[in-house]
């Protein structure tokens, strides 16, 4: 069976490599296979490499060709494994079973390990998913207490818990009231660190928690649960906050609207937190619904790439159209996860053990990788940096951009003596890009703020 699957995936890889697409559409670059199932994947902080986690090891691969650069052994094998990076890009967090490991990004060595305490009699605990707070030293963990006792005498419990990753102490239980018996698998955190949201199965609600108060802020019912009447319940696939506007939440999945199953929400939706309603269902109902698709936002949230076992889509939220739709067979390398590289305008995705790279080739959108002229470390006492820029004009502009491509500051300043001082006290430790613009002459520096 494994040999048949291997040959099938190779056939698909060759087929994808042979697809010819016009300029301005999707261009396939390469496909490659891991030796076993992939459990998670993330770009390394520099985006020139990406890391995958398999049953036996971490693999660091080149984004240019997908080839293995380095491998690091793992100690455990679990079905549910999730990896996240710290905001300062120095640590990697791995969750599996009842364990969270903190590893060094430099050599993947284990810095610290946390193991859940034993659950009550008849229960087996595990982490399903983790997310890292972009502002505070917190990990938000989706945990499940599996019932392993006598069937019918107990039921599983889900919850969301907060851990301080500097001490690996549990800080809080932020599970909303009445949701410990619900089943949910996907959580999202806004890029400003203000909100956490999730969607549960069955009678599906989109729940948002205010992370300042750690209390439920808003709930919106997406669908009823028709399972008991012969129908079906909600099944979320993916949820993400807009990186530009934390009021917008994008989510996908299947959500029945009648017991007969004649009307479904079946695709991608945009929800407004302030209005507590779905504000765009273009790609979730009607002829343009994109089915149960994993998605990734790009082009300043104007577009998304989405994939399932049948199709890869490019959706345009401004024009409300499916810009591109490609028919593909099962196990193509985008249905499990898709990552977008903002610097070089391409996507990397995987399905089971197959990995692939696609370029989105539109001239008006190509982002050139910046040429770094200098690396700057702020003064550790004052958190200030001094920028010297010979500029004959009365004003200059500067932008501060994080490693995800999000513009954190876009400011015009008066030019008095060809230098200015930036105070980075309000910025978290991490790596940033500083662009200084003098009459459209731009210099780019990498700023590394250390702990």
C-alpha cells in the first residue's frame, strides 16, 4: 500500500511540474517528498529556509529548491504536533501529547520541557494546538482531556489555557463558560495580541476572547447542530485574523443551515467582531464557494490562496471574484497547509508527505527582497538607535516592518542635521526592517532588538 501511495504521489508531482500557466497566474516551481507524514511546517525567521516536523525528526529545507539543509532528531512520535516560533525568532515551541518543548532555533537543542500533570481517573491529557502571543511571553494552548475509561461513563473535555513560556507556569484557564464539553481544533490570535478566537464543531460558534481581561468578548452562532435529527453539524477548517485590522476574522469550513442539508455555508467567510456578524460570504455560498479549504491571506489581505483535495483557488476580496481555480488530484501539496513568503512572492504548502512551491506571478505585486545595508542593535540601556542619513531635503520618511511584512510605523520627520534618533522601547525583542526614504532614495537596515 505504501508503495502504491509513493508512486501515486510521484505521478502527481510530475503532473504538477508539467502544468504550464500563463504570466500573471500560478507558476509551479518544484515538488519533493519527505520520508514520512508531515505534521507541521513553518518558515524559518529569514524565510530562506523552512522547517517541517515529521515522526522522527525536524528537517530544515531550502525554499529555493526544497532540498534538505539540516536535520535534527526528535525524541517522541505523536499524531498531534504543532510548531511555533517566539516573537524574537530565537526559540521554537513544539507541542505533542502532554508535552511542550522549547528549543533553540540555532541548533534545535532543548532548552526547557513542560509536561502536563496527570489528569483525573479515566482521562488522558494532550495538547492539540498552540499559539504564541506576539506581544507577551505567553503560549495559548488548546488542550483535550480524552476519556479513556469505560465507554459511556465519561466524556472528553476541551479547554484553552495560558502558559508563561519564560517560566512554563500555567497562568490562566480562559475556556469560555459552557465550552469545556465542546470540540474545537483551531484557534487564532490577532497580530496586535488583543484577541483570541476559535470555532467549535457541532453547533458552531465563533468565540472571541479579550486577552487583556482574559474574558469572553463576543460570540456568534454560525450554525445549529442538526446531527441528532439526521443532518450534520458544523466543521471548521481554518481561522485567521486580518493582519491589518483585528476587527476582521476570516474562517472556512462546512456549516449547515437546515436539517435537510439543502443550504450550507461551505467555504470562506469574513466576520466583523464589532458588528458581530458575517460581512462577506462571497466565497462561502453560491457559485463561488470554495468548499472545505485551508487558506492563507496575502496582498495586504486583499487576496487569499485556498486549497482542498480538489482545487487550488486565488480569491480576490476587492473584486469579489475567484481569480484563479486549478483542478488538482488528491494529496497535492497544498491541502494541509499553505505558507506565503511576503519577501519573494511565493507559496510553500504540503499534503501528507508531499511538499511544493508555487509562485504568484503578477508584475504589479512582486516584492523584491530588500538589500540590507547594515545591521543595527539598539542601545541596551536606552533602547535607542541613531540613524545617519545624508539627505539634502527638509524631510525624510522611515518605515519599521516586522518579519511577517507588517508595517508597524510609517512616519515623516523633519531633517535637521542628517540624523535622527529612534526609541524602540515599545517594541518587543525581535528582528525588524528599517527603511529610510530620502526623496525616494531608500536605504534598508536590519534592526535586532535583544532581550
